[in-house]
C-alpha cells in the first residue's frame, strides 16, 4: 500500500471508508438481540464480537480493513465475574447498609485498573494489516484522570472539567501504539478550555434567546429542548473529535478529521426521529450512517511509504498475541 504522490512529490492523504449497509447490519443486530434474550444474556458476548467485527471489517484504509480479534468466551468470563461481584454488592448492601460506602470506595480504587485493562483489551484485539495495536498505560496515570481530577470537580465548580477531558484523551492516545511504535498527543489543556468556553457562550446565548422568545410557553420549551441538546452534543463531539485526531501522530504520520457540526447535528436529529417513529428498528441504520460519515471526514496523512513501516512493525511484533488474557471490557476510549 504505497501512498499516491502529488505533482509536488508529497504523499497524498489516504481516505478512510466505511462500506457497511444498514440492511445488512440490521440482520446481525436482530439476531444478536433475539439470541441474547433467548440465552438470558449469555450470547451478549458473541453479539458484541459480531457487531465489532462487522464495523471493523467494513472500515477500510487504502486496500485494507481493520480486524477485531477478541474471543467471545474471554468477554463472557469477564462479564460473569463482573455480574458475580455486582450480585455480592447488592446482597451485602441489603444485609449491611453501611457496607455500601465501603464497596463504593473499593470500586473507586479499582476503577483505574479496570480502565487500563479495558483499553489494553480493546487495543490488543484490534489489528490492521496483521499488526495489533497496543496500550501501555499504568494505574497511576489512570488514577489521576479517573479519581483525582473528578474528586476536584465540585471544589473547582466544574472549571477543571476541560482539563479532565484532556487528561482522559491524553491517557488513551499517548499510551497507545501500533505494533511497537507509540502514538504521541500534541494537544494541550488550553485547546479543550477553548472548546468548552465556546460551548458555554453558545449555550448561554441560546438559553437567553429561548427565554426571550418563549417566556411562558412550556410546550415550546420542551419542543426546542431536544434539538438544542443534540446541537450541543454535536458541537462538543465534532470539536473534541477533530482536536484529538488532528493532534495525534504516529511517528511523522498524522490524521486529519473534519467533522462538521451542522452535518452531525442533522444526523443526530434525523436518526433520533427515525428511531422513535420505528420503535427502535432504525437503530442499525443510525449506527451505519454515523460510521460512514465519520469515515468520510477522516484521512490518514502518510509521511512516506507505508509498506516499509508495516514491514518493520511485522518483524518486531510477531509475539504480540501472548498478552491476550485480559477479561474486562469497560467502554472507554476516544
């Protein structure tokens, strides 16, 4: 996979592509729901693997697609352990109410470990061109952004929140690797403060405008509440995603994300309306529409011949599969 050269000799951006179809994924989604209900949740591990393999396999860069390599039995073991711990928590809390606080403190202490294991599990089960990704973060780094900074939120009246988001994104990117080559993250906390500062100003202006236009109409306020929420969510999603991808580097290779707030807002709004009108049956199409749009707005900017880079990584990570025994699968990441 040698990147095309422009007339000036520089390598051209390589476009991500999502080739999945709503009707195709609908069949997988429907079977997953049916078998999960039929097996009282046991099949959910296989359902997760089938879903991820479909979305990963239909996400392409150049002439290659991504692979999701997780074993559903491993995921099931992790979920059974988590369910057992939760059942013990409920039983003990019912018998000894004071123990609930103790369980909460224990969970808070374990949370960074779960985050690190989850990110490592996800990365090491993701591959591109036969090379696995990796995550090398540790408990201390995760504890800072999942325990220390959240504890400080009320004492700073929420002003530390942009620094919290920056810390969590930095944890993921800076500790991730493709084979043996690590990523680096060049965004500072100030970039996140600018995004949330703009969101605060726009939100304040929108609320003032709504109050002026509909001072006593609760119905009008309720009608505009959902679109307004979706717009704020689209604004945050686009700006944070663009910032994270555009400031992430793999050696000299880079990414370029150009999500548009209006486009994402309209996707959210039309998806939500269609899901409500179809009683949820539109969910597969909604997922596919979002995946396709995100891929269309994301490019890989190679700094040179990719084949040489891949060949070197293949040589260095031939034994990468030996650490695949992690069982926990908490949804964290970009």
